[in-house]
C-alpha cells in the first residue's frame, strides 16, 4: 500500500465539556452525541501516547513543522497542569528539526493573567471565538442560564492585546449569522486589532439547512461576506481573513489556506479525550458518529488513520467531487465547499448546501480583483524538478522545506551527471581510465559516487570544460574517480594531475606533493591525519548532527564574483566554526521556516577574502548548487543573514535550470534596492533573496535586538517596492507571476505586522 499523505495539523481535545451553551455549536447541538460518553478531562496516558504518535509520525515523514491545537469543549476547563503536561510531552516527542506550532482555541471567558502567563511560558498562542459586537455575540454565545458572555470575552481579548501578551494573540473566530449587521460585526472585530479573523459559515447540511431569513435574497451568506470584504478592503486589509485570502490565492492558481475552500488534500486529524482518532469536527453536524474512525492512539498509528476511507474521501480533491461540482467553473476555488456541508440522504456525494453562496462569493471576489472567476487547473508537478504543486507554492513564498530542497538537489545532481557524461564524450580517449573507474564504482557504490559528484564545484568545473575554457583540463575527472575510490575503500590508485604543487580530491581535501610534479597516485594511507602534507576539507559540526564543509582547498571554488580566501590557519578556522555554529543556532531558533530547507541543501561554505575596507561580501554561483561563499563578518547575526540570503539565490537558480520565470529576451533595466539598473533576471533574484533578508531582520526585532530595527525597516521597504516593480514588469511567465504573488504574500506578513507594531 502506498504511503499516505502525512498529517501536519492535530486538534487535541483536552476537555469534552463547555461552560457556555452556544446554540450553534456543532459538538453539543448537532447530530453527533459522542461527547456524552467521553471523559471530561483527557487522561495522562492519552497525552503520553498521543505525543508519542505525533512524534513518530513527524520523524517517519521528515516533517519540519507540526501544528497542534488544544481544544474542547472549552479547553481551559482542563486546568493549567494539563496544558503544562501536554506542551512538555509534545516538545519532547518531536524530532529536533520539527517545529511545534502550539495553540489553544477558547471561548475566552476563563482567560486571565495567570493563564496568559502560562501560555507565554509554554509558547502557546491563543485564538478566541467572538461573533462581533454584543448584539451579534449574544444571539448565540451565552451561558446556559441566558447570561451574556460578551464582557468576559472582551476582557480576555484585552489581555491578549497588552504588550506583554500581544505575541500570544493568534486571532478571532467568528461564525456568520446573516441576521447580524455585517458592518457592525466587522467594526467590532476590527477594533480589537486581531492579527487574523476566520469568518466561518455555520455548519449545516441539506437535511439540516442553514437559516435563510426572508428578505435577504437567495445568496445571503455571500452577500454578508461581500459586505464585510468591502469594509476590509477599504481599511487596507488590516488583518488576515482566511476566507478572502484563500479565494484570492486559488484564483491565482495557488493553494487554499482552509479546508473549506480549494482542492488541497486535508492534513488534519482530531484526537478526542479518550484517545480516539476522529475526522474533522465539522462532520458532527452530518449524523451521529460521522467523524468516527474506530481507531485510537493506543492501537493505531497516524499512518493507519491516514488510510481510513473517510480520510481518503476528504483528500481526493477534484476526483472526489460529484459531477456537478467537477463541471463548475469555480471548482478550483470553492473546492466543493466543506465536506460536511455536502451531506444528504446518507451520502456526501453532493454539492455544498452553500453552493449558490460559494459561487456568488468567488465570482464577486474575482470581479473585484479584476480576475476571471474560471480558475485554471493547478500546474501539474514539474517532472524534471520532481516538485508537487504544493512544493512550488513553498518556493514561491520564498521557503522550501527539506523534501522540496531535496527535490531541487536531486534535479541538480542529474544535471551534473549529464554534464560529466558530456565532458567524457567530448574528450575522446583522454581521461578514459578515470571514467571507467567512476562508471564501475557507480554500478556498485552509487551513493558514494553521488556524494562526490554532488560536490558543488564539480559542476562548476564541468561547465567551464564544456564552454571551451582552456584552463579547464581533465584533471578534476581523475580527482573525482580517486575520491570515490578512496571513499569506497577500493585499493585502486588513479593517476591524478598535480596543480600548483597539490593533488586535489573533491570532498576530501588536497595533498601537497611539491613543485615540479605533474602527476601522482594517491592511496588511503596518504590521507592520514598525522601526514603534514595532507590538508583535509574541514567540517563544522552543528547541532542536530548536521555539518557544513568549510571549503578552502578546491581550486574550482574560484567561480564566485569575489576572491576566495587561502587555506585558513587554525585560529581562522576556529573563528569560522564558532560563528557558524552560533549562526545556525540563531537561524534554527528565529527563522525555522527558512532554516529547515537551508540545512537540507547547503553543504558547503567557502570563505572569501574581506571586501575593500572590510565590507561584508558574499556570493552564490549558479553552477555550484549547495555552496555559498562568504567573507566572515564581525557579527553572528550578519553571518546568519548572509547564509539565508545567498541560499535564496541557490534555490532560485535550481528552479531556473528547468523552468522559465521571466522573458529572457527582455532587455529593459530596472532600478531597485538602491543598486544600479539591472535586467529582469537580476531583479527577480534580488527580490527572492531579500524575502529571507526581510524575514530574518524582522525576527531579530521580535527577539529584542534593537540594532536590527533600522535594517528591518530598510529591507522591508525596499523589498516591498521591488516586489511591486517585479509584478508590474510585464516580463513574467505565468509561473513567474505565481512567484511574484508568493513574494507579495510573504512581504505583506511583515507589512501587516508593522501596522500592529508601529515601532517597527
């Protein structure tokens, strides 16, 4: 059986009861009655096993991030010790490379300073349910005795808005009621300055349809949301709205941000207080037992749950929709609506009960944005790159997790192998002995040959050789074969040409053999650490078992725009090692969304000579995937910035090897980032690199580094301007537009943050 798509979002129920009696609640007021038989508070044994299951799932799938929402009922009824225990177990269970996004969703009535202090300590962000102004909220969200909950919720949100707790404020969830005034609801929510608002359609089915009051038209939910959208746009989009953002994204061929829209596979699973796995809570509105899987944390893995037929049905995309939806012009955007809302006569094989509203909403938003509502099919995976549509989205945003970067690395390795074959084919009998040994090793030790051939500067040499560069001899081919043979423990010796007194072995180092020697044979014994003539490639050990080669021996490294440094002495190497470890720890802590991909693809750091007057210089070379070149700066944060900056060029270069993002025949020049006018390709590269630069300095501001503030403001402003210039250039291909849209979304995160934090 093929591996199932992994879960990256988990809803973990810590309490199964609630202190409010909301009449629109799908848990207690709809068809499902499973809550009646479940423990009120999650047992410690369930927490332990749940954490273990989530950790093993993350490790098995190489996940770099997992989101867990502590939920209920009302989760705060579980008490602080349950939260402390859950957070500790989850963090301990996840692999070191997997970031935990831990949140709680609450009705807010019990949230007080003590709870906020605990969430601050545990790194738990807080979402709050609120349906708008008091009149709107009181329509549904009341205590069992009829009392209002509105003042308590406002007090809770007020706490989250205080400077000491603002970083915990995740957003607000508002359930739409078309009898509430959309303007009053919007203004009430906007006054609370949320980072995000989710407007949810009330859960309903064809058998229990949503309210459609007389006099509000045939599509009242679309009209209500479009009225809110008008105000949101007029205010300059002051906070994120997943519904609107998802429609805008899907209209542009990107992925949705919510299960309720788009065709992306669902990656969420629910864990109840008794340890039972369930499908999405929204299914509780369909029929009693609808979300059940019959599986639990004690007997079943998350991979087994992912193969459950119900999960598979919710992950089937376009193929899982009925014929009516498949033929609809906006299906790529609406996605058939939320799965639960399609239920009728014992089946989910129907359009959504909100079908007319979703059609009107998508068409309305499309018209307002000047787009055509008929959404094209998502681009298929680019076969040569081995990337899925979702991975292309990651790269368009400037990111790229380990699996995405590994796909780029694999594509680069295939290019290098093809170039080496072309070098051999064009060289006649020369180098045939080395090629034969390399071919033989490739048949028996392909992983070892891959490790040597993937060395960044192998391709740099092959490119020079194929271009006819008279200085690019065949010596490196013999060096490759010798390095692979040594790594494989083979006894063969290979005659390797000597260059300027050194015999060079890619990935291993160089052997000093003295002047006047033109060719030498090397054996494993010559590479002993006590041989003063042997200068190995030194590897800096980072946390988590990772390592970076500090390349100061390979003569092919001189492909960067700045002069490379000579062999580092022991003190210089120690300084590099110390600063690289500190920079890696800094990136892991503050910029994990970039760091995870960085460590998957960056293998080599090449020291450069300092720039004039000690200025910071760095470089990436298009023909050297996996390497960045840097003159060691005085500050660790600056080194961290240069690492992610240059690796952005590495990533984009790998994409450009296979696809076109812009019109290469466009000869216009563009001014951006205070630099001299550059062609469209340079503008694209600069924008892509500075997405990471802006994000890095933004995180340093958030971490309290005051010296980062002017740098963040500077790069955020220039990157914002450059993204507009790129998007409006009329030089981009459709995929290039997709990258420009992703860049805009990434920059907007920091622009939005600055509105909520004017000091930035």
